[in-house]
């Protein structure tokens, strides 16, 4: 299959909305779909191409809606199905595409299938949609294997049979209320195809596929040699784990990145391609080594895969350069476009990860300009454009199952999910007239959208400018090259500085050092992440931790 090199998603800027924390319109303290509709002008003003909405489907919301009880309806906390339809229509009328989440690894235990499974005996068709097994030990009291949940604790829970006796166990790689689906069962395939078509018929432009590498499982009845080590490695909690050990654990995970997942995506691709309008898909798949990621974006499978290299990257020139080269070379092999992700609802916010405070903010701005100048698609998580930091939350308000399942050892992801501050002077910064579902830091006035709109040096202005230049500059806007690795040419410079050229007429310089640097490149400065970039006699001087974009066409 020849790739359509002009497809919109190949270099789109896609903005992730976490609906629960975006904008509330009915005063219940939680964001909703009408809130997203009410902020479409703001989203449009950022210069993005598409919005990815985290789940808003019927759900008990034990894992932020990634515990789906009905994938073809809207949870009342978010509104109604007609709100979703209106959102799709309204976004399209403003020229914005809509991508929705699909969660195929598990269903909530509130899904009717799970209830049916409980009401039916072991060995029944209803149970075979999930992974139900008898336990080991004399009375089945030991789980079928020793796997751990990625959220902490065991990966199995035992059910009570309808006669009141302790019964079989079911597998859950995440929370105990997220039962893993058995993709060897044809009902599962049919139901997901129905869900894809349901939303495609409503006009969505694509899907973000949750845990895309997890659907096929192998050796389910075999113990793992080090289940706790494996979970730590998967959660990147590896500071005290020897590298060799980590590599060895990650290179063979019995429930991730198995060959069987690819056949599923080949089928899904046929569904996407049967619709007009370049519908796309992006895989959330943490695979190891990263070269295996390209297998998900072969021309008859998915369109994009999140590249998480930058999600965990420090502001370090050597690391960043090697991550860029590696990514571009890998995806070029399958003629897919790369993607770049700086943060999302599962990870610390960028400014916090880079150390927080003024220095963290400086590095984050520089990192954003580096990212926005790369070929391929970029993903921006709500609030990233405001330079928000993670909120310090008291434990009593935390809601993430990770916090509970690790007994507080891991604080979880709530700090990055605090609602968006819209207006500095309004109650709850204009997010809600009620009580926000997570408290919003008092000191966020200067971070609010209206404050930043007034302030020409703000994060928000930087994002608006960079996205606008990215969309217009001939070197950055849509390219039709099959080989993205040829799209950037590195320029040799001193240690700690990155410089590359993109043709025609664009050069980026990033100074990752904590001192200013002179670089022998000059031209019209299009944008800089900090004030203070100067030029003299063909030399550009960049302050510490600064990226600048230079027009070199003349
Ligand atoms: C990845 C999602 O992004 C995350 O929020 C969720 O907890 C897990 N998948 C499980 O669905
Ligand atoms: Ca609401």
C-alpha cells in the first residue's frame, strides 16, 4: 500500500482534552462535553489541527473513564450522546478534527458482559470473553499465575459464584474493576468493530488506541520469573535495577507486544479505510526495544504510534539528538511519520518533570520549540500550553487507583489532571461554579488563560506563535517526503548545543547548557523560547536553556 503523503494526520498538531478537567458547564465540579464545545474558539486559536478526547463513555470512573462500561454511550457526568454529536459537528465546522479514545484491552466490571460472565458458570461462553481461570491450591485459593497488576497488587481477583462460594479468578492488568478481554473470542472482535463503526458513522476522524500492545496474551498459566521486577520495569520505576536486568525483563513480556495484536490492527485498518475522509489511528503502545514500535505502523496497520522518548527525556542535547535520529530512522523504514509527546494525563507535567519553577519553565519552553520544529505529528496535553506544573495534592483528595493499589507508595497521576484555569479573577478560575473535583492551586492566577493572553511573553503566546509558524513556514508545514529522516540535517556545533536545518530556509538552534553560547549561524530570528537572543557578525548568542528558530532563506 502506498502511503498518502498528503494526509492531514502526518504532521498534525493534536491537542489532548481530558474532559473531566477541561471546562464544567453545569456546576457539578467536573468538566463535560458542553464545556469542550464552549471552548472550541480557544482551541481553534491555538492553531491546532485536531482534538483527542480522553474517554467520556459510560463508566464508573474508577480509572478516569478508562474503565468503560458502555463504549457506545456517553456517561451522564459528561453529558449525552447528542452532546457528543454536537461537539463533532461544531469542531468540524471550525476546521478541527476529532479523535476519540478506544479502550480494547479491558472492560469495566460494570459492563453487561462482565455481569453476564458472573451469572454464568465456569467454562461458559459468557466467561470466555474475559480471562477466567480456576485458581491453584487445594481449594483454588491461589491465583492462576503470579502476574502483578501494572497499578500494583496482584493481576487477578477472585469472584464469588452465584451459589455464594469462592469461585474463579479473572485477569486484570490494571485495576480490579478493569477486566482484561480475551481477544481469542470472536464476540470481542465483533463488538469492537461495532464500536469503531459507531463512532466513525458519527464522523470522528480517528482513534487513540489505549494499551494497543496488550490485547494478545501468551503463557497465561505460567508464572513469571520476576513479576514484581517486571511491573517496576514497566512503570519505569527502575532507578535501582541493573540495566541488563531491565532490558531482559522488558524484552519478553507475556502480555505485551505479542504477535497476535497485529492481525487485529490489520482488520481495523480495513474498517478505517472503508470510510471516506482519511480516518486515522494512533497507538498507545510501550514496546521494547523501541524499534518494535514500527511494527504497529506498517502500511496495512495503524497510522501513528506515540513516541514516548520525549515524555521521559531530560533537557540534554546528546540524549535528544540521539532520540530524534533513532525515531526518524526507525519510522522511515516503514514510511510512517514520527510523533512527539511531551506530556499526557499519565505522566508528570513537562515543567515539573524538568525540575519545576523558573528553570523548569525555561527548559520546557526550549523543549517545546525543539519539538514543534521536528517532522511528524505533535501531541499537546491540555495545560501544557499554559506551562502548568503538577499540583501538590493532599492524599485525601487523590482518586487515581495507582495511589490506592500501591498503598500510597506511588502518588499516582492526579497531580497532572487538575482542572484548567481559565480566568484569573473568577471563582475556581472559571473552571466551575461548583467545587472542582480536584482542588486548583491558589497561585495559578498568573497561569490562567486570560492572564496569559494579556502577557506577550507567556507560555500561551509561545505555543500560539510556534504552532502558527509551524503551519505556515515552507520548511515546517506539510511535507510530502517518504523518508522523514532526510528532512533534518544536523549542523555541527559545540557540546550541549543542537542545531539543524530544514529546507527551505529554516534553522533551529537549541542551547541545552546552563551558560550562554555563541553559534556561527545567523538570519532572521523567527521565534525564541526566551528573550535575550542576539546576533552580531554572523554569530547568534543564545542564553542558557534557550531554543531559537531562524529564517535562513535569504
Ligand atoms: C493508558 C491510559 O492512558 C491510562 O490513563 C489508563 O490508566 C491505562 N491505559 C489503562 O487503561
Ligand atoms: Ca459538569
